[in-house]
């Protein structure tokens, strides 16, 4: 199997991408189900229309990553939790626990779903306020929590079978430094998610409408909505406790916020129809106009993303240029996010960053003919030059000393980083 993967790795990634895309598609009916049952049918339809055009999510859902699986199991868990809120039965407790266990297997921080589940259990106890209810709910909650462990074990058996590797992975995820994704306080991380990551994913108008609708739900004490809001708050606070921050770490709360954005759009259009036009008939036209207007920017960016991914990226163009213009057997050093040179006749040395642990003289001494740099790496150093003076000096020296034989830039219709190819004269 290992040998086949080495020869035909594209087939494996293709199958993996089909899986992640399937998870993304299956998330849509869950968003609709929550919207139409605990908001209104129009909210469900608007929410899936908005969600399906978020380019950042689409971009990640096409990769072999857990992001789309994470969203699917989150929405499945929240849907089952809300069903449990309406129908307090042991079977629903068991299903909730199983779904939460599967959720945690995609992202450990989704243990944030457990307090949401326990919140619903507490609501049931509060509504009845009897010793009998407390006892039965305690038994049901214990059974549900046991199913969390079972669901996690079934979906992630190697966490237990190869715990040392799992522990190493946990340490790696808990690291405190990653250039370009660290340097903020816990409060700074939360502010980043609220003012940078979520607006980039959803756009500011949609986010503000969603936050406003959340405020209305809290004011009106809609318990089903408060359950959804509690997950968003617990997750964002938990994610902010990490020393690192990533845009993709905001994805788990996006479906919930999209539901409230859709509710906000519906409410605003109804208010305008009654206040300005003073008739209900104009509501549907205003609603359609608002939805199309607020989805226009993400839709445009999604179309551009599709066009970009239909064309060869800058990385592919860099590979083609090197194959056509560089002599066979040349020794090439390159960093991440550059040309995929597997299967070529070159002697290729791949490294995280060209300037990380070498100076330019080292490449001359080791007999390199070409160096390939990517803006996906060197821009991280230039963004914080005081922290990375050695690396910045390396790239400055490279551009001043050696010959830039080719520079490949992205465009509106072509994605990828800027790639610079330098020839070393020894």
C-alpha cells in the first residue's frame, strides 16, 4: 500500500477530497433543518444560500482536511441537542453523546459541545424542579457522556492503540509559536476572530446582522436559540485560550452565525416592509433583494475561486518553467509553497524556509545551482522583521547577490503565492 501510494498518490488525495466535499454538502440539510424547525422555514433556506457561497470554507472543504467533517458533526450534534431539548428521551441522550464523540474526533476543542449538552439537561431539571426529574436526568446525562467516550473511541481508535503518537500530536497542536499565527493575547485572539476572521469568512454585514439577531434572541429568552449561542460563545472562548490563532479555527461557529444572519435578514426586511411600504406583500421582494445583495460579494469571490482553481497555479507554472529551462541534474533548494518537483530529474532539497537555519554562503558551499522562494514563507518574516532579522537579511542578500531568473505572480484568475527562482553563480 505504501509503494502504491508513492506511485499514485493523486488517486488517494482525490478520494479524500471527495470525502471532505461530501461532508460539506451534507452540512447544508442540517443547517436547513435547524433553521426551519427552531427559527422559520425562510431562515433555513436563506442560511444555506448564504453558507454555500463562503469562499474560504469552499477552499478548505476541497482539501483533505477535517474542516468540513468538523462542521458536519457540529451541526449534527446541535440538531440532536435541540431535538433532545424538545423530546427528553434516553435514546436522544445516547444519540447526542455519540455525535459529540465523533465531533471531538475531528477537533479536540469540540469538547465545547459537552457543556452545551449539559446545559439542555439542566434546563430540563429546572423546568420540572423535582427530585425524580433530577435523578432521571442524571442517569440520562451519565449515559450520554458514556456515549461521548464510545463515539470518540470508535471513530479514533488509534488515539488509544498508539497513544504516544497521539500525545506527540497534542503537544504539536499545543505549541506556543508559529510564525504568522502567534503573538496575540487570549483577548487578542478573541478580538481577531470577531473582527478579522469571521468578517473575512462571512462579510461584515452578515456578521453584524447575526450578532444583532443573537442579541434579540437573548433579550426574548428563546431557549433553543440560547443553546446555539452558548456553543458559539464557549467555542470562541476556548479557541482564544490557545497561543495561536488561525482563520480556519473560526469555521465551527460560522453555521450558527449564518442561521442568525438569515434570521436578521428576515427580520429587517419584515420591518422595512411594514414601516416603509406599510404592507406585508412587499416583504417577500425585499427579502429576496436583501439576500441577493448580501450574498453578492461572497458569490463573486466564489466564482473567482473557481476560475483560479480551473487554471494552473503559480506553483504549477514554476514547475513547468524549471523543467523547461533548468538543466537536468541541477541541484535545487526550495522552501514550502513552491514548485512540486517530484518525478523530475533534478536533485531537490525541500526545507521549511530557505533562510531558517542557513546563510547564503551555505548554499554555495553545498553546491546548489538554484534557489526557489515563495511569498507564502518569506512574507511571514517581513511581516515581523524585528523578530526574524536573520531571515529577513537572508532574503535581502539573496535578492541583491544572485540573479532572479524568473518571478511568477498570482492574478485575478490565477491563485498561488509569488514564486521567485534565483540562479546561484559559483
